[in-house]
């Protein structure tokens, strides 16, 4: 995910967020076990001829969890049961590693006919039933301050999204490991930040009335392409595989795609779907991306498409820990995973990391859930200044 450098200052952050203020929030939420504090801040940002009054919602809570997979949902279940106000911030419940798994055969107590998305739905619903609040939002930046540096500031951890800012006493990183990996497409690295992006929510507003390309056949790519239709005049959706409903191969691939989103995207008049087409190269000049070059299998001739932006996603997701939004605020290992101790603590007090974002070799649902439990108990101990962990099933 490309993080806007301009967002480092408050005024530029307000200018960035103003592009999204007109659209309704996609958040789904429930009441918190302990009500969160919601405030509204007002910032004035000047443009060439006009000024925009921006009202940004701010939520305060005990625990903010970035990621709604099995690790994040388990952590939320435990922290909510411990009477800690908890907010889960989830980009897309249909795009994680568990969500795209067709069947779960090795999770204790779960029938092997259950799909990954069904298990995840149950985990999310259970966390919400105990009081966790669930938000659909893209996190583009965090700010963390160690407690010994926070002074009197209780909510020293901040999570930024286009729709709302979450300020928390503790922060959990559970974004998973579906980041893009592998050899970059020619021109991809060269124009990263100058037209190439991995985050439509972050950068879509820069392509108003422009032509853009989206490469990938995952639910994430579909949702990102749909978001871009709010701004771009043309969205070229390029998929290297066949997802046609009229073919057996397409029907098989469609089983892991969100059918509602897929139908909505294909019916959008601004979308040009280029099926069974590979993205060969991203082209540009000193100003940034100008074209993409594509090729169909069996063809010796390439096609060059004029675009100003190229949004690149894996066909089925990658395996790189998703830490771009962290901006090196926590220590990472050589493989890009967040470094934690046995209590899931990161290099910053009050910040924890769980699940595949740790770059563990054991990428299993049961391991991610275990991480969530450990982190939650550590957080409860940390926030309540306990010397020992309070076991969840012992109530006095």
C-alpha cells in the first residue's frame, strides 16, 4: 500500500481526507461493551480558490485492532469479554487468507465442509456479540507513542482512515500477510508513488476524470476497482485469468470472489474488463505513469493503453506481511514481519502484532487465533497494571 507522504502533517492529512468526506461511511458497527468516546474535530484547509471545512470523526477506545481476520477477531473477543472497549478496523472481510479458503479441514471443532469465509463470519459475529465494534475502513497510517513518552495522554495510539480516526490506549497489528510479492512488473518499482499504487482508497482521489488500470482477479482488486469508479472516467480492469460466468474455469474461480461486487463492477459503465490479459509493463515519463502495455495469450502483438494510474494486485493475494501502513513505526525482521516477544509485544509499549503479519512459518488459522488470545490477555494485564495474566475462564 502506498502511504501518502503529505499525510505526515495535520493540514495535508485534512486535505487528503476531504476528498472522501462526501461519500457515506461503509462502516458496520455494533455497540461497545464499554461505550467509546466519539468526538468531532474541525480543520480548515485552503485550496487555490476555495476553502473546505472538514469534520473528521474521532473514536477513542481501549483497544484498536487493525485487521479482521482470525487473529484480530479472536483478540477482539477476549478484550471485549475483559470489558475493554474494542474497535476492529477491517479493510475487506472477503480478501484475507482465511476468507479465500474454500474449505477448513484442520480447525478444531469445525466441520470440514465449512468454508473459510463462513468460519470468519462466525468469528466476527462472536466478537461483535461481546461488544466489539467492527468498522469497514482502509488504514493508511498509524501513529504510535510509547506510554513512557505519552505523559498524561491516555489514547496515545492513533489509526488513520479516510472516514474516521481511531485513538486508542493500545494497538494491535493484525493485517495479515497478503501483500504483493514476487518479481515486479517492469516499470512497477520505477513508478511506485508516481502513478503505481497498491491502495485505491489512499490514492483514488488523485485520478479524478482520468483513466486508470487495475490488475488482479481477487476480491480485493474488484473492490479497489469499484472504489476508483467514484473518481476515474475509465477503469481498465485487467485479469490474467478467465472469470467468465459462461466457462467452467471461470465458474470455479468465481467461487472465491464476492459475487455482488463482481456483478456491480462488470455492470459499471466506466469499467472496461480485459479478460485473459497480462500486464506486461508500466510505461511513463518524468511526470509519472502514462501507459500500460498488455498482452493476450497466444498473441504476438502487445496493446498499449493510455492511463495515468496503475493499481497492481496479486491474482489471489500474496504472502508478504502487510506493514506498509506502519511506516517503520515498529521493528521488522529481515522478512518484513513485525518482531514480537512471547506476549506478542512489539518494539513499542502498548503495541502488539498477531497472526501472519509476524511472518511466522506456521500460517494456520489456529495459530493466528492463539496469537490473538495471547495478545488480548497481555493487553488486559498491561492496561490494568496487573503483575500476572488474568485467565479468561476464571471469574471471581
